[in-house]
C-alpha cells in the first residue's frame, strides 16, 4: 500500500559543481557505450521489463532532449500528462514511442549531439527553480512511499543516476566493457550510500568492491554488508529482491 508523502521535499546533497561534473562525464560515457555497441546488441533484452537495449537507449535520448531544451521539456511533460496514469511511466513510454522509427545509428548520433546541450542546460538551472518542489503529479513512489522532490534533486541527482544505471543495464545485457573509475562512479556510489544510510538511519557496516567501491560504517552492532558497488546500487534501485537494510530503496 502506498504511504503518504514525506513532509520534507528531497534536495541534493552533492556540491553543485561536483554534480554537474558527474552529469557531463556520465553523458559522455553513455554516448561512448552506444557508439561501441554491435548491431546485434540493440535487440537484446534488459532487466527493465519490456525494454530491449534500443528502447532503453530511446528513453535515455528522450531524457537528454528534455534536459537540453526548455521547450522540449514542457512538450514532453504536457503529452505525458495527457496519457494519464503514473506520470513517470507515461513519460518514459512517450519517449520510447516517439523514437520507434529511429535507427540505432540515429539514436547514437542524436544522443552524442544533444548530451553536451543537456549538461549545459542543467548547469544553467537557477537556484530559485532548483529550490521549487516538483508538482504533486510528478511525485515518485520509492519503496512503497510517495515522496516529494525539489527540482534540484531531479536536475542534480536523478538525471545523472538514471543514465548511470541504464549504462549498467546495457552492459549487463550486452557484455560490453563497463568503464568505471573512482573519481566518477565512486563519487556517484558514495552519494547513493549516503542517501541510503540517511533513509534507514540504522547502524551498518558496508564494504563495496570494484573501482566504484569503498567502505562506510555508522553506529555499532549493525549488519556487515559486502557486495560489488554496481550490484549494490542495482539492488537499491529495485532490480531484484533483497532483505533487511538492502530492501531500503534509493531512486535512480
């Protein structure tokens, strides 16, 4: 059963400069991944039900084009609202449907062309916009609970976590090389860990392996959790079942 929204809208914690550096790097890495895919990779199924690699890439392109243009942002929101139902499902469905006729090469080229504009548009978002609470219609359910977000949380955090997670999805589906570094993926994972810890507020000890990993702990007597850093984030995103503190979801 869905619970009522939290009273305090969620806001970004990462310093703005760091968040925008992560955004630009993630867009570039996603573009590089698309450019490296073989023709047969585009029809491979992903862990997102109903989406193959091509559909997932179409969604990612739609999100980039939203971030790159205020006019396109407004257009997609308006059409998604007309579709009704859960807003995020309507929006992502619109993005995939509108790009059905695009070839993999067109998706790849368009993403590469629009990604820098998306990063620029996100950097230019003024503080008074970023402090606004997103409309009720656009509230998101996280772990069975509706919660309110500031626009800044969407711009600074979610719009980078989304392609980061989908990059992992595509790598998992295709076997492509997964480019991971401490200065990018490690910073993103650390922000996820901090949010996860704040969400549950319980003692824990966490050791994540791989280039994006690290070690964190809070309090005494909590469980020791050890996993690959990317897999840990996949679990928190709802990809797969987990118990205990790993059942505390974090949005991507």
